[in-house]
C-alpha cells in the first residue's frame, strides 16, 4: 500500500501522519514534544531539537505499520522562525521563533527606513516583530559576532526538509507560502526583494545565503525511495488540509490565533493588520495573526479555579456582551494590533459582574480580536462571504464555537481531523508525487448556529473596539 507522510513541526511539538496515497485514510500517527522555548519576550529553540522530535514522532507513527511503502513526504512548519547556519552547515545560534518579540524595535526600524506603504507594496506586508526580516536585523544589531558567522539563513520547514535531503552542502529550498512570511520575498513578483535585503546588510551576497523558492508541486529530492515535497508554512498547510475554497474563512485558535482566506490576487495593507501571504498552490492567503488565543482561556480558567470544560460552561451562563464587561486579551503583548509591550485589561468590571461574565468576556475578547482581523481582510477586497471553519484547540469548546457563531451571525463548522496541518502536508506530498491535488480533504460538521441578535453582536464588537482605542489608541 503506497503511503504518504505529512509532517507538522509546530512551536510545541512535531506531528507525523501516515496516510494512504489513494484515499487519504489516516493509517497511523506519532507526536513528540519540543522543549520549552523560553519566557516572553524570548522564544528560541535549537533547530536540532526539531530533528530529534521528527525522528521520535516518525518512529512512533511507523511502529504499528507493517513495512509501509512510503512514496512521498512533505514538511509543514511554523512560519517566520529564523534558522542561521555557518560555513560548516552548523547552527550558529538558537532559532528565533515567530512569537519572540525581542525584535520589536527592529521591526519598527525597518518600517521607518521606507514607510509602511512602501513595505506593503513591495512584499505585501508591513514588518512586525514576528517577521523574519526583523529577526535578521536583530541578530545583526545585537549579536554582530554571530552575524559574522552566518552564511545561510532559512525557515523551520526549510531546515527539516534540508535534513531529509541529507543536510550538509545540499541545497536549501523553501516554498512561496513560507517565503512570503519572511518580509523579504514578494508574492507579487515571486522574487526576493533585493532592496529590502540591502537595508539589512549591504555587505552581504544575499543570493548565496537564501533558499531557492520551489514551485508548488516541485519535487525537491528524495528521502530514501520517497519523493520530498517543497513543504510550506503551517497556515498554508492548514488551508490545504481544509480544501479552503474562495470565499471560505478559516479561524484558528491555538496558542495564537489566525484568520485567513484564499485570494486569487495578492493583497497589500499598509496598516500592517493583514499579512499578504502567498499560499502553497499558486494563489494567495491574506492572513491576520494574534499572539493571544487559547492561552487566554487557560489563564482565565486558572484565575477562576476551573478546568477548561468548566470554563466554557461558566461562559455560557452569561449573555452575549458579558453584561458590558470587556477583556482586551493582550497577556504578553500583541502582534495584531502591533502592541508588543501591551498587557491585558478587564474594562468595565463592577460589583455586579459574575464569574460567568469574566469567562465570557475572555472568550469574546479573543474572538473580537480575530473578527477585527477578518474585517481587515475583507477590506482588502477579498471575498469572505463563504463558510466559516473553526480550527485548533479552541474549536473543541462548545462555548467558543457558539460565541464565534453569535459574533459573526453565521454557521460555524469544525473539522473531523485533529491535525489539519499534517493532513495538508500529506496532501502536498501526494500532489508532488502524482502531479495533481488529491480529492481527499478534511470532513467537517456543523458546530454552532447563531442565537444572539444582530444588535447584541454589533454592540459587543463596538464595545470591544471602543475599549481598545481608548486604552491603546489603535
């Protein structure tokens, strides 16, 4: 039986799935955790930890399968993380990950060199701390000795795919989806932007340092007898796993939150809210990311002395709008809006508010932030009128599903696949082998229908926006 392998190397763990090439049926899976990445604002890890986790997860997935015939493999990885290698192909320093905000000042400096509109027009996005370009600037500024040793830079999925090809002097390759999150590759032109790279360091020969960008279905080598796909970023792989169609919207609530949609044309947003990414198929994937999602639920459940199930039940004892209580959920700073030094605020609390109001306000604050992102994507002339898919750990909560349905006024669908990114990577592996995208995608089910009135929804959204503007000016 021909088997394709999808790999999801996220911030917290590596997941590996074996799937039947023809049907997409899940045969087996494995998972291995990554070490702690540090305490905000620092989030770093040694890239070799990803290799160790992959080996462990792959062995776990392969254990129950009798002599699998692996014919293709593809790796999806967390976006933006910066991997630096020296002339001997060794890691120079721990990789700075997407949620490391030490480079906030560098992102600001980068924008000041040309202006937000210039950046948006050149690469579809305006740099914030999470973008790779800001991390390049940070290393050059803060660690010049390390910077002097760097001869190649790449992203997490590039590093793992390079390892599969044998590492060493072999070519490092990326894809257009993940490259579009660096802040120095243009989705519009399909090339690295040399003017941006010169802003970072005029003395470098960048053509020798950066990965080649592969075509969407290009085979980039072999791992044993298996074809290696070019891989992609985790959000792009998630869209592949869903089979996201034009008009559809994906809202993912993991440690961080994302909202994205498919676009036939590149987008630009000088406000920096929308990242104008490319996808893994040849189209585009405008996306908004927030740093604070399910970790807000975890924190407030702990504050209230309940588990997550009880936290959701508490939230459902309140009403839409949480009796006018608002949470601005920026526990450890925020990416969208760009507030790296912000902290969370409960706005409007009084003696009549209940524990249920606090729980509901926590969920509504996270959801309102993501729906503000959705509005920004729509404003970029992207069709967002189709289905809503709720992904990630937050999608397992009935309360979260209901609140998303209430605040959008639309049906919310959840997926029957727990590892949507690994599924998307497996689809890419299959397409790389066969030359066409397989028909199998994640199945879905209806999770919630709106029950709140449109006026309640509008009041809640407006109250959140007013509190944000008053507290932070954005």
